[in-house]
C-alpha cells in the first residue's frame, strides 16, 4: 500500500505568498492590527494542495537560524535585508499558533537551513513510498529521486510536479548535479557569484562532458575542465554552499487531525473569512482529515 509524505518548505512559501499579496493588496491585518499576509497565503496554498491530494502525513519545515553557510561565507544571502517587525509577527503566528492548532508539528534545526532538514527527512523517511516537497525554491530539485518529487508552487493555479526527468528538462543535468551546476553558473537568489561568463546552459554542457571514470568524480573533472580550472577554487567553495546536506538526524512528529471546533475557532480568531465560507470550510475539514 502506497504511503505518501508531504514536506512543506514553510519559509520559501511564506516569502513568496507574502510578497505576492503585498504587491496585489497590501498588508493584510486583523481588526486589532495583527499582520496575517504571509500566514493567509501559506494556508491558502497548503489547503489547495491538500484538497486535491491525499497524504498520510504532512510536515512543515522552517529555518531555525544560525545558518552554517552564512558563517562560512559572509556574502551568502547578503543580498537579503533583515526582516521587519511585521514580517516576524506574521511568521511567528504561522509557526507557533496556526499550524499547531491545525494539527501540524513544524520542525527546524538551529544551524541548518530548512533545505538541509527537508533533504534529510526526505531521504530517511523510507517508510513512505512517495515523498513530495512543496516549495517555490528550485534548489530543492537536487533532492528529486524516483521516490522524491518536488511540487514547484507559483500560485494555486500554477503548480508543477517535478520528477527526475523534469529536473533534466529544466536544468539539463540530473538532480544530484544541480548543486554542481549552481556552483559553476552561480545562484543570484542566494548571492552566489558564478564563474565569469558561464550561465546555466554552458554549465550543463561542462558537466555533461565530465563523465566519472577511474575514480574521478564529476566535481574532480569539472575542476580540470578548460573553462573552470583557472577558477577551480571558487567552484569548490561554491559547491560547498550549494550542496544540500541530507544526512542530518532529524526528529519529527506526524500531524494529527484537529477537531472541527478548533479549526473554526482559530480561523475565526484571525478573521480568515474566505476559509470559513461553507463550501470552502467543508473542503478544508476534509483536507485536514477532521472526522
């Protein structure tokens, strides 16, 4: 019997949802001033996925701070400004109240990024025959295997399920080589500068010319490639940053179905009226497996 796990990339979805709603409608707040823009967006995205798909367990994952990559390279994600108080209040509400009362148990590990935790859970959760990662972040495409897929979420109406073949269509390399490609071409979203004059297409061509042999890995051969060897040190430093750790020991707990009374109370408290309309509310209760 197939068992399915959904892992939620909470930070990425929160950022994307909040930014999109802020551009379209401005900050959403309750009548007493509690910011709920990102929280509403994440819940709307999550509910829309759960209304269409069955999962045996759902695990939200978040960044717990102390990112080891930032300690190693001060330029890593230095292009991102500090979060404002409104952002923090909104995100804390999502993690500490909304997801909890809806039956979820968010997990994060200080020192690691959410990507590292997600990759480790996906790899270790062998009791699940299918694992799907809900995210807006293409970095997680490196986690894709025949058992692990990525749901690239742009909006409730634009969702793409990416398998190994899909990763190759996007980047031109196998999933496990996505970090190598980003180490060569760079990753502007994480403020990682690639090798001068090399973009994703050229990086993919270089990688595909480096077939492992005689104990040499793809990374070894990339270092020796004519277009890389003068900057092999930069490539290797970048590769350490772009490679997602998948061997962290992560303790997590499965979600449990809440009661209808709790779901209604938490949605009423934060004035999510669109979720409380009868037809939508019934779908949400079913998605949350409320009996």
